[in-house]
C-alpha cells in the first residue's frame, strides 16, 4: 500500500483547501496537481509543488494558472 500525505493548496479558487496524494518510491508527492473546476477539465487549474521554508509542512501546491 502506498503512503499518502495531505498537501495544502495556495492561491487560485482552491486556496485554503488541501488534497491527499500518494507518495512515489522516493517519498515525494507528484510535481503538479490539476484541481478540477465545476466544468471538469475545461475549468481545471494547475498547482505546482513547492517545498516550504517555515518548517510547519514539508510541501504545498501553489497556483500557477488555468490548465487551458
């Protein structure tokens, strides 16, 4: 069974929410997360993984813009 981690979303329409993702064999989450909008993929937004510097959480997904 794969390990999972909950990562907060920062910026965009999903700001303040979080997602649960599976970690790869090196213990890292996916580099990007596509947050689906009400219209599905047509309204998806891209979030990119960043390491945090405050030490409270290892990672966060920061908003980069619409997927289309």
